[in-house]
C-alpha cells in the first residue's frame, strides 16, 4: 500500500526535476490526486449493503488475497484502485468499465 510518506517523496522528486516534461507533470498531478484522496474519509455505501465473505476462487493471487474477506471491504479497495486507475491510465479504466 502506498503511504503518505511515499507520495510526498514522489512529489518532491517531481518538483525537483530540472526541465520537467509532460510525463513528469502527469505523475505529479496523479500523486497529488492520490494524496488528496487518502486524506478524505472514505464514504462507501451500497444500494443494498453486501454482506458475507468472498468465496471467489480463480486460482490467482488476487482471488487468494480476497478469499474469506468481507465483500464490503474488498469492494472499497477495488473502488479506490479504480479511482487511481482513472487518473493514471484512462484507457485501461474505460476498458474495465466497459467490461463491467
């Protein structure tokens, strides 16, 4: 998990870049967006509150990590990931949303 300290170090590195290019600016904007998002208290709500534990098993490392976890917690982590993905890789975000 990315910590606030990690983000602040990455921001300082971008700000210290001599002759920043577009990629540096995109990274800096992303780091600030993630940092702002981390400071907010998450307010996750569901139309019908899912309950229970995840039983999904595809044999992947992901399914191993979520198996037995509370579905609300898993969805909140995925929601945070999607917010970050929307900033860092809009094409991948849109492709994923289209699949859903």
